[in-house]
């Protein structure tokens, strides 16, 4: 067994657990129901990632190959946060508060996941492995984009509220 592959899966599973813990804690601590819902969904998606990665690790450990059917079936399985992310919810997140800090930390975590998966995809010699890790990187890029967009809106809100705009 390629220890590098299993080590990457183990590292990825740990990263997903950390993300899930962060999102659960934010959902638990926020007083806003909309914000709570967003972070609960993010935690649920991290659990989907954990289960997916665990299945891939088992498949690779047993068969020295990846379960392509499993990752193709997950392609559209995630809930969309974008549909519940309203202006009202954004307005209820303080751009300099706890939730915004959590979003910033989550962006860093997503960056790390993208880096790990992209790096492995780049170094992979097996086409299925390359495809799997590219797919995983893209999966995380979806979360990353959502968080970046939300962070940008919150930052602009802080700028506006504090008259940081040059006009």
C-alpha cells in the first residue's frame, strides 16, 4: 500500500473533522437562526466529506483503487447554502464579530484542503487517483468560494458602517 496515499486520506479526514467541529461550535454559539442554519449545513457537509474520504481510504486499502462510483454519486449530493444565504442573514453577521472570525478561520482551513488535494493530484501517476484528488480539490473550492464571497460582503459592510469608503 502506498503510505503517502493513506497518509493523505488520514490528514484529509482530520482536516474535515476540524472543519466540522468549528462549524458546529459556531452554530451552537450564534444567536441568529439563519446563521445557525448555515453553519449547521456546513458541518453536515463536512460529515459527508468525512464519510466519503473514509470510504475511499477503505476501498484503497482493500483493493488498491478508488471507488469512482462513490465520488460520482456525491457530485450533486451537497445542500446548497447559497439558496438560504439571504441579505438579512448577512446583515445579522457582524463583520468584526465571532461569526466573521469563524468564516475567516474556515477560509484558511479550506485553503489547506485545496492545497493538499491539488498537490496530490499534481503528483499522482494513476489517472483515477489524479481524477479523485482533482475532484476533491474542486469540491473544497466550492466551499472556499462561498466563504470568500461571504467574507467580502461582510468586509464591505464594515467599511460602509465605519465610513472607510473613499467617496
